[in-house]
């Protein structure tokens, strides 16, 4: 093990008199939160964002994630609050519905919202959106610190320890180097024995004092891990991996530079327990995602090991895609299998000093397209609570934790349920008939029969309230059907009785 050079450690603001808020994580949630804080509290707090990876504006694709985002009203509302919605919409592609590719070759579009209101989702690259947010942060005076991984937090003194590794951009298909540095609270010393090193990498330790810490460091949040270890029985955490995994593929623009398919919809090839989806990009390409079980099913990633097996799969289930991806075999076997999981924890905050947002608090599966929207809504709600409670962090964080937990749990459940709808039900005639009836009733009587999908995707109604409203509407609808059936039965009996008396 390499000896740790304490001479390379540095102190950042431990004696400073100015107040500071530190955001751990410079991804989508962290960057937007930093921007909200700068606009709300920039005159009274120094806002700093620490990100373990290199600046994504310099290194394309370092995060290794390319699933496109489907921005809806919740996300756009948050972006509008910081003045970025128009810029984001200008580089996104509107999607007005689902484009269903049936197994018999038929293609149809199922609209998302009310056609007369022009409701749509916006497809945008995660990388592009992250760069827009980081640029806006810099303009607002946020201090951005890259290649600094949070290794430990002294919760007694609100001091964070960031480890800087002087390494190049990481390979997106490999794990990040994330050494674990422990803090001995009894002796107030870094435990050198817990610092794992490689001989060809040098490190610096930065100690940063903060008044408030925002944990926005993703699904494998280091801030959350530290809270869990520190608070023990007072912190609940649950993590579940799905059997469903995914691979990324790309449909390139046509030779003329145009889209190879209709661009203004989310394309879905529903095939039961697996499916392929494709979201449009502004450059004329499509980002495709193949969802299948890793193992245990006749159609699974484990059962596709040769070129022949892959081509047989696509010939049988996605035949119309083959001519759109000439290098399908190369793309497929070069694309790593990625896993899906969701997490739940409680509470989201610690006293008046630390709060978790985004995936650090509540990672969800992508099947409702609400992961990013949920995270952006976190940022907006936190900003509104800062204003509501006049910056009283104890009240702000407690209120945030209580209100967001129940809503995050609801959309997590809906996202899981929506996978079955996308993979199976979108090709069902009975489902489509039921959906047409629901859309018609929602358009005619929006207050009595609200659409759950519309409430989730095209309003800012809290997720739990959206479910309650729909359940009430369904209850009214069931009562209406029962009353109608009873009246029809009574009328029929009365008619038969009158006819019998006449005869």
C-alpha cells in the first residue's frame, strides 16, 4: 500500500467567515440545485458543486450512460424557474405520443395527452442537458470542482473530505476509482489504513467546511452511505435490482441527414416480457434501448452469444430495425449490459445540515420517464420551501423530507407497473379500447375522470394526489356503470312486464 502524503492535503475555507452550501454531485440534479441555490441565496452563501468525474463538457460520454431523457411538465417547470426551459426545448425533440411497432408490422401512434392542447414530451440527451446546466451554473457564480470524490464527512463539524485523483477521463464501461477514506471521530484523524491506493496515481485531500450539504451524487450516493452508517437505526434504506437489464444501440441518420423513422414519438416494439424503444435525437439519430431479462427466460441476454442468435432474435421480433442498424452485430456486442434498480430511503435529511435529492434519495426505474423530472421537481420544491420557511434550514429540510418521500414512493411504484404496460399492453386491443374510453372521458369530463398519465406527465399535481384523483374517478365510473346496468335491467324488466300485460 502506498504511503499517504499528508503534505498534499489542503484546507478549503475551514476558517472562512462566509457561509457555504456544498452540493455533492454535478450531474443533472446537482447542477440544477446549484443553480437554484445561486439564484435564491447567492448573495449570502457561497455555492460550490463537487463532482467526482471530469468536466463532462470536455469528455463526452464519461458517465457511461446514454439513455435519453423524456422531459415532461415537472422537469420543464423547474427549468423555467431558472430561465432555461426555452434553451432546453430548442435542442430537444418533441414526442407527441408512443409509436407502436406491432409484431405483424403494423405501426400506429398512441397520443400522450390532449391533442387540442398540443401536449408532448421532449427527448433530450443527458449529456447535452448536463452541459447546459453546468454552463448556467458558471454564469450564476457557482464554483464547479471536478475530479473530487467525496470520501468522508465529519458530521460533528460539517467538514467534507474530497479526494482528488489526477487521472484522465474514465472508460465509460469500467467502474470509477473511488477510494474509501474513513474518519475516526474519536481521534479526529483520517485513517490512513483505510485509504486504498494504486502506485501510478497521486491524490490530494481537500477538507471543506459547509453550513449545508446537498447530497446529489446519484444512486450509489456516498453522502447517503455516510448518513446510513452514522445514524444507523434512524435511517432506513432499501435497494432492489430488477431481473430486467438493457443494452444501448444507435440508429444513425439517413444518408441525407434526415431521420430514418418518424421523429416525433417514442418508438416502442412491445414483445411481452422484453421490448425495444427508440428516442429521437436532434442530430437525426435515435438512441435505442433493448430491455430484456439477464437470464431465466427463453429470450434473454444470456441466450444471445453469437451473431446468428442475435440476428435470429431481430429477424423474429424486430425485423424492421435490421436495415436501420447496418452494424447491429458490432453495436450489440460492444455495448455493455447495464442493470436496473430502484432505491428507497428515509429520512431524506439529517438535522438542519444535510439533505438528499434526486437518485441519491430515490432512484426509480425509467419506464414512466419520470426519473429526471422527479429530481428536477425536488430542486423546485426545495427552492419553494427555502422561501416558505425564510431560510430556516431545520424547517426546510424536515418539510422537504416529509413531503417528497411519499411522492417518490408513489412514482417508483407507477414506474414499475408501467413496464408491463409498455412491453405487453400497448399491443393489446382490449387495452387500447380501454385507453380510448379513458382519454375520451378525460377530454369530456377532466375533473370527474382525470387521466393518470396526463396528471403525472403534463401537470405539477403531486404524484400521490394524482393517484388519489384517479382512484376517485374510477370509483365514480364504477358506480356510474353499476347504476347504468341496474337502470337498464329495470327498464328491460318493466318493458317485458308491460308487453306481457298487453298480450
